[in-house]
């Protein structure tokens, strides 16, 4: 008679229970001399168990083989995943890189959106439509490109690097400023944190103690100064008007959310993190922090490139940190990228940063040189971004639609995207501003 794996487990358990009931009647041990009938029954039960366990092993082997064949048939029959994690970043879940659909695609594939479109209410200009869609994943992570995102239709968005084929190095996605900022989450409306104001290295070699009293063998104490700070969570939002006819067009809405709303939020977030004035609801940006380091094109600096290296040195020596990148306004970096050999003699040679055909991310002094529209002109920024600061996400993202003002009588709706976040700088001395570039 055929038997399934669960049935085999159940039968083996029943037989063991029966054998245990016999053994429990004889605390000093069951032998043939004590009770020949029970002894024979116990041996019979164990023999039947041995046979079932051999059968179970065969069933489990067959089940594992079947699962392997069917799972790999399904996996290899699917199209290759067209999108990969930007820069190999972990997805915020311990490196597992959990896939999250792009928010525009989530919106148009949601049950709420489909219900509204299929009901036909958008076809009547007298209808008022208000609904919201809860989205899977963090809007902040999608803006920063740190979540593994995909569109679900084989087409990528602006935050996705296409699959790289051999010889197509130009498909590498350039690093953005927000890619440099580590992220976290919070459930509070404000964050209290300690800002490191001073750090004195008193580490020293210590001799073995020769007495139980006095200074012999004592280890030195480090000197670190802390200042308690508080930063409120703020809302960053934007809405776009759209007609009912356009709202019913799913591909159009998907592109509008990705190309307009999320791009605008990304640029505003970048500017706030860089140069926000700290007056609520604006975050205190890195350049507005009074405790960061500053250098310029003073004596011995030479030029902007030299000044950036001086800033890197200041971050290493004063901030005891390792600078990870420099950030530039595109107008300032243009002169550096176009600089050529022998400019002083008027006989121009090769471009200092390589020919126009060079591929891959742009670097300066071995670190990424990142361009940011939110960076003020004539200023550059050097920092150990991984140690100096963090951006915290407050709540799950949502995209909502409804009517405002006189849109009701104009056959129009509003699409709103927003996030709540807070930016903090833990180590201002790991950040250096470069002026006059």
C-alpha cells in the first residue's frame, strides 16, 4: 500500500508510542524471562519501525528529487531578472536585498486603483474621487536607490541600473549624493542623538601592574566630548494635478509618479540634507552645521583639486575619519573635468581626468566625485558620510489622490506623494566644506 510522508511519520510515532507503553511497564528492564509475550511484541514493533523508517527515507529522497526538478524547471523557465541592486548595496534586511516594486507600478496595480478605474467613475466629470494606496517598502530607500526595485513589466525606472552585458560599461549608474547617506528607520516624531564634539586619543601601552595600589598598571581613559541634540521628523511632499482621463491611463500614471513626483522629492531631499537651514520643518543640512570643518583656496592650496585633498586630510587628521567622497555642483566640477595638461603654456594635452570616452564613475583622489544640483556654487564638500550622518525614515510610504479647490468642477484630480524623514549629523568633524572652488 502506498503511503505519504506525513502518513509514514504518523505511523512510526504510533508504533514508538506502543513500544514505549510496553517498556514503561518494566522500570528495571524487559527481558524474555520477565515477560516473553511483551518482549516478543516490543521486538516486533521495533522491526516494523525499522522497515517504515527505510521506506520513509526513500519517500523523502523522492520528494527532494521531485522538488529540485520542478523548482529548477520553473526558475530556469522564467526570463532573467533585468534589474540588479544599484552598486551592490544591501536592501536593508541584512543583505538579502528584498525586491520591492517601483511605487508607480504598485499604485497602478493596487486593488484600490483598479477598482476606481473599472467602476467607470472617472468617466463622469461630476464624480469626486478620493483614495489612497499603501505601498510596500520605503519611499526613502527608493529615492536613494538603496532598495532592490523593479517595475514588474520589464521596463526600468530612473533609479535602476540596467543589466550589464559584456563590453557595455557605460551602463553603470552614476553615484548620486543621496547614495552616500546611510539610512535607518524611526517610530518617533523626533530623534535625540549625541553629537561628537571632541575626540582625544589617549590610548597608550600599559605595563603590567606591580602593586595593588598607586598608578602602576592603570590604563588611560579616552577623552570624548558629547552634546545632546534633538531633530524633529518633517514631511516632504508634492502634488501634481491630473485629469480623470489621464488618471485612468495606468502606464501614464506609472511614469508620472516615477519621472515627476519621485524625482522632485529626490532633488528636494538632496538640497535639504546638503544645505537645509535647520529652521523647522527644514532639516539642518551638512553645510549649515556650525561645527563642520572648513578649508579654502588659501596659501598653498593651489586650486580646487588641491583644496579638496586638503579637506580630505583635515577629515582624516582632525575628524579621525576616512573621507568617502567629494560632492560638487555640476557647474564647478565642469572646469575640473575639462582641465587639460599644459594649460599654462597654451599647448593643451590630454584631459587630466581621462579622455571623453572614459567609462565608469568619476573619481578624484581615489574617491567618488559626486555631482549634486543642491550643492551651492563655488563650494565643495568632503566627508566620511558613513560615519558622519544618517537619514531616518519615519513611516511607510503612501501615494494618495483626491480633489482640491475647484478641481471637482474641472474634471481633475490631485496625485500626492510624501515622505516623513529626519536627518542627523553625529560627527561634524568628519565633514569638511571647501570654499572658493
